[in-house]
C-alpha cells in the first residue's frame, strides 16, 4: 500500500510500515529524525489522490485537555480554531483509509467521539498515555502485549525545549501494531 504518515517527524510509524514492504512516507514541516522517505513540507502540498491510507498525528498543543488552562487565551487569539480546522481538514480527506491520533481533548466534542482510546501499556510499554484514534475504514487496534507497568513518564517530563517533541513521539509497540494490523486491510 501507499501510506502517508502525516505530521510525523519521528519516522517511527513510517519505518514500521516500510519494514513490512509498504511504500510509506512521512510528511512534516520538520525534518525526519530517522533518515528515509520523508516529505519536509506542509501536508496540504501533497496530493491526496495517490495514497491508500493516511495515519495523521496533528499537533495537539491547542486541543488536548492537558493544556486546558491556556484555552481561553488560545481561543481569543484564534489559535485553537486554526488547530481545530487543521484536524477537521485531515479527517475530511478523500484518502480511503484514515487514522487520526490525538490525546484526550476537545475534538471528542467538536468532531465526534474517538473510535478507540489506547494506552502504551497495551502494546509493550509500561506507561500511561491515553491516546484517541479516529478511524475511517480501519479496524480498532488489538492490544499486542499488555504489560503491568503504569508509569506516567510522558506526563511527568520536565519543561524543556524538546518536551513537546518527545511527548508526541509514537511508541514503537503502537507503531508496529498499526503496521501489522492495518497493513493487510
């Protein structure tokens, strides 16, 4: 399949699909952390007609509940509305199979409830990080390796210049499950 991994600079999900023989490309305005098939540009400069599947990771800073204390300022400045519109444009893409990933946040109210909420500990990582998935023509992910650890490492990360980038990185176990379970659909 030809798979577009939108808003992914880590390269983690892209590489899992490519490992299984798919033609997967990541696209982000930032360079990829892992060398490979990466389009460093705005996602909307990429034609949607060419892709069989899109897995999108739109920025969550203005949408997730962990940032709720800053919502009023973001609403006043129109920042939150731009993030909502970006998310909705991805959701309305004509690509046949779509997954949009985001933490628990306002899109459950504005768009619709997610089809699934997953946790890293369901896929081999002993951490908590509730992650919503909105799906179009894709099945819910089946947990692959439930582990007992329930550390909130991602939530506890100290402030710093790479905090947002590190918090948004997809866990390898989740990326592998996406590739293995959706790669044959």
